[in-house]
């Protein structure tokens, strides 16, 4: 039963999620990498990949997403933008890359995070990408991609296909790179002027925020030496963001002019970065994490070892380590969330519910945790506990206020309505899910079934009946524009 805190992919059958075990990937915490392999989806870990062939997935992780948004917040304020105007999308891949696509979506690869040495460098990359957004450098293809799923955007930009698991709740992506480097360079073909403009914008954001731009400069300096290398030896970031010595010199000059050279980022950011790096490493390569963090008694070291235990199936050991971490930091919602995931994976649903509820008591706006809670509740409720099924439904409805792109919520709601005996509502949710995944023929089929069921029951004119009409109209509009 994979449900995340790390790689988050909704793998929901009509009645329940099922265990996912494929050599390509396994569940993470909510760094839940949505993956599709052999027409199967689930929360999974992305393994190390070769230069020729790379598996990558969209990742959902409450802790990492919250951390990155915290780092980005002062830069957004400096750019006079609101947090809701920019979406941060994590991509599970060892590639060192980041780009903006499909509107105001910053795609940040885990390989880049692992390559960075500190929070300042990751923040510097995000500042540069924010400069592309504010500079309006991504007009081409914008209309087609703005409302697309993140998986679809990633697939379009990289020139690869998106796999959708049949019967699964969330679209999951298994991307085989092939010629995607060329596709990415064509799609993200910024001019030197645009790249320099984004650099200068990033310097302004740091200056306005009162922070040193050292991280931006140091990360770009790492790439400077690749300028004369063959393209096949360059990082993906270098390929999609051509670096020149002139650009680096201009950034160094901007740093020299900064009035905040000695102003470092908040000290807690580095601790957050260290934990993030440890978590990603342990989820993606538990054996390597044991080598790096074994014997490290710091929080990040213990966290990495707990994740490594979980990834290698040592659930009791992972739980024991998490209990020690919780004792040390009793108000850390992410520790309770990950404990809930371990318990969910171990089919200890009632205990998972307790852990998820504790996490939500500390972090009530975390929609992804509410979805996990609802999933555990559905498991415990079975077909008989109607009160708990209704409670799970309420949790999902609340989660949808922040998780608008989580198509798996529809599948979980369909499961609940099916168990409550409302076939029409279940079919409506399946229609919504299929529509969200771009399966419009399937969506129309489910919507037509729901409409027939409602009319047979004399429920014309009700909210559900109007909902079905809206779904059908949306599907027709989408199919007409294809």
C-alpha cells in the first residue's frame, strides 16, 4: 500500500490501493514519485539512471514542497508576486536541471538539489527561473500547457510520452529520455539576452530581499567549466540554460555590487536543506544513504536511516527510529506523516490514522496528508462503517481546496460513494478522474452512465445531475479543441 510522504502517486483500485513493487521504483514518503511501469502506478522511488536512459517522475512531498516554498517566499515578495502565482514542481531524476514551462511552473529536479551544496544554491536557481517567469520568456506553447497536468507538461517539454495506468488513480509518468535532450533544448531555447535578463532579475530579487546572491553565483560557477565540453558531457541544466563566461562575469559583478554580501540566509534553511538532501538520498538509493549517513547521530542522519530502513522493508526498525525522532521533535508534522506512511505500508491502518491526525493537528492545511488520512480511513471502514466513510469523504473534499490537480482524489471518492451505495456519484467521480487524465472517451462513458443512473432515479435537476452536465460539456469542449 504505497501512499507517500515522498513520492506521491495515487494508485487506487476501486476498492483499495494495492502494493506496488517494481524494480524501477518503490514508494517514497510524499516525495512520492508518480511512476508508471508496465501499466502500473504507485508511489515510488526513482533509481539512479544512466546518461542515455532516465526514469523520472513528478514528486509530491509535503516537507520538501513546504521548505522550497519557504525559501522562495522572500524572492516572490521582492518580485512583487504572490505565492499562488508560482507553482513548484519536483521531478524525480538524477539529472541536474530546472526550467519553467506551462505558465508559472518551476520544475526542479532532485538531481540538482543533490548536486547543490547548500540552500543558497537551490534558492539561486529558483530565483533565476523566477526571472524567466517575470520576464515573460515562455510564451510559446503556453496556451496548450497552462491547464495541462504537470506530467503532461513535463512530457511535452522533454518530447517523451506519458504513461497512464489503467485503473490507477493518478496519472503516473515513466519517462524514457531518448531524444528528449534535443526536444528540451528546442522548447527551452532562450536567447543569451533572456538568460542574462533572468540572471539580473535574480540578482535584483536577492538585493530587494536583503540576502547575499552568493548561492546564485557559486552554482553558476560550477557550470562555467562545461561551456567548452561536448553537449553530451554537459548537464541538462547547462544544455537548456547555455552558460557563457560573460554571464558568469556579469553575475560576479552583481555580487560585488551587492550591499548584502555578508548577509547569509536564515540558519534554519541549511538544516532544512540537509534533511531534504538526506531524505531524497535515502529514498532514491538507500544503500548509498547507509554509506553516507550510517553512524551519523544528527537528526538528518537518523532521518536518512529511518527512510533507508523503510525502503528496504525493515518497518519495525524504521518505526523505532521515527519514534526517537518524534520524541526529540514532538511538534514536527513531517515525522508523524512519515510514521503514518510506514504504518500504512505495513497495513497497520488504525495506527496510521492516529499518526496522520497528529500531523494534521500541527499542519492543518496539508491537503496531501488529508488524502493519506482518508485512504487509511477507507481501509479501516470497509463496507460497514458508514460514519467513517462519510468522514473520509469530508477529508477529501477539504483536501481538494489545495490539491486541485490530484486526480487520484476522484478515484478515492468513487470508492467511498460505491461503498455507500451511490453508484451515480461514483461514476461522476470516475468521469472526473478520466477527464483530469485526458482520457476523454472514458470520461464521457462514465458521465453518460452517471446521467442514465440519475435519470432512472428521478434525480434530474439535482446538484449531481447538473454536475454531470457540466462534466459532459467540459469533455465536449476539450475534444473540440484537440
